C-alpha cells in the first residue's frame, strides 16, 4: 500500500482509558478557546490526515510553507496549518507550556505543548496561498479576521472529536481504518474524488471514467467548514447515497467523509487535497476544472498545471480530466477531447441557474442531474425559500 506522506501515519488519539486522566489534567492548564475550523485541524493532525504534521506549525515551518511550499525539513506542503490566538492569551504563554484547547461548544478538544509564539506577514501569506489579498475571498477573510498572533506546537493528545454534522457517524472514518478497508477489499490502486457539492452527471462521468483502470474509487466529500452559501453537508450526503445506490458499482466504490475545513486556495489546495488522500491510502486523485476554486481567482485548469509541476514530490498521481457535459448529438456525456460537436449541442448549466430551478421546484434537465439527486435538492431548496419568506 502507498506510504503516508512523510512515511509515518500520525496517531495522537486518546484511548477511552486515557481520557479521564487527560480531562483532569486539562482542568489545571491554561484554557484556550479555538474556532471550529481549528478544532477540526486538531482532529486532522491527531488522526493522521495531516501526516507528517504532529501539531500546529511553528514560525519556521509556516514561513517555509508560505514562501517555498515545503516544511522546514524540505517535505512538500502547500497550506499553513497554524493556530491563531488572542494577544492577551499569547502574552501569557511560555515555551514548553501545556495548554487545553476548547471548541466553540465548550468541549475539551486537545492538550497541546506550546513551542513558540509568532506573527506572520499576512499580506504575503494571503498572496502566496490564495493569489489575492482581497477580503472578498473567503480564505483571505478567515485569515485576516483571525488576527496575527499564532502559537505553534505539538498536539499531545486529541481528547474529544469536534461536533459532527448531521451525518451518519459510520461515514466518519480515520485514515488507518480506510487503509485497513482497502486492504480487506484487495484494492491496490484507488482513485479519490474530492467534492463539496452534489455530484451531477458531469462529475459522475468523470468519476466513472477515472475508475476504469483502478481497483476502486473513494468518493470523499469535504464536510467541514465551507462557505455559507454552499449546500449543507447532510443534504449533500443524501445526494451521494442515492447516486451511489442507483448508479455506481458498490463492489468498486466507497463513500466516506473528510471533516476538514475548505480553504478555497485553488492550486495550493489541490496539492493539500492530494496529500490528505495519500494519507488515506489513495494512489491517484482526480483534479478537475477549477479545483478548490472560488469566484474568478484562479484559471480554469490552473490547479492541474500547478500540480503537474510538483507531482514528483507528492507520491500520489493526479488524474487530469477535461470539463465534461452532455452532448445532444452524441446522446451521451462527453468532453472536448471526445466530442466533435459545437457548444450549441452541449448541455451546460450555471450554478446560479440550477439554484433558480431548484427553488422554483423545477428539476434541472436529466442530462445535467439524476432525477433522484434533483428531487433531494428541490426539497432542500424549497424549504430554504420558505424559511427566507418567513424571515422577510
């Protein structure tokens, strides 16, 4: 099986037998309240999704990632995993001090050992990671609103998981378990598909095309913090379930969730997504059109071009696929590589147009979305419209 990034799958999860002693210990430590996205970062560190990271980055690693896209030891890494704190808290902390991290629900998440305290050049941070310093970009907005005081250091143990979305807990599987499941299935080559949206016909076509040469596919939706106008995770999961149940081979398909934060960092985040899926045991990953993009900040195939330049350092292979569509003349899904017909024969719908149809209770064309998926989305969209009408 493919090795984890850095050749070691990190595990800092407290056992049930350890929890009581750790909770008692935490009561005597300095308390730090952290945002939900940082609590999910704690979990991703502790369960190995962010391997080889063992904690939040110190100044040396953070600046190296921002400037050179690698950790201080030379391992490729594309986005900073840093912990912002208030200046008031930062001033109280000393090196080697252990602190207790609590989430927004007042849940004890982890115990951390502080290594250093630092600030960063936030303009350079945002420009290098997001290719913009505009606060209209959701990733830039988060970075700048969090302030410029950071602490770095090892997560000693994750004591409790962050609050889960309203999703069946069986979908929350750590990398070690997914790797074991791959081995039990006899899968040696696995292609991952990243999504934060419902899967429409174009996505389905891409996944199935990519699956052909491999033993299996991991459909791996991100269900952590996303933009406020993204479709909620529980609604999306219903869409994935009905799609896989009706249109995918269950012998060669697995669905599990990735409870991390969406950063909308385009090309840099495409690399980040590949590293995470490598840690889950995937050997390949689909990098599609405008991967991890938002607005008009990145070129249509910029993520694919970016990943191609660093693939030798990643240890997981990207699958680059063209944007697909339904062709009325071909009477099938196709791409620019396979279809000779003009755009007039291609069924494209913008996200805005689809949302309008759904809110009006109308199904998008069957060439765009499976009926079963559309019906779930219509029910959600019409309920949202009713809520908005009550509020207004």
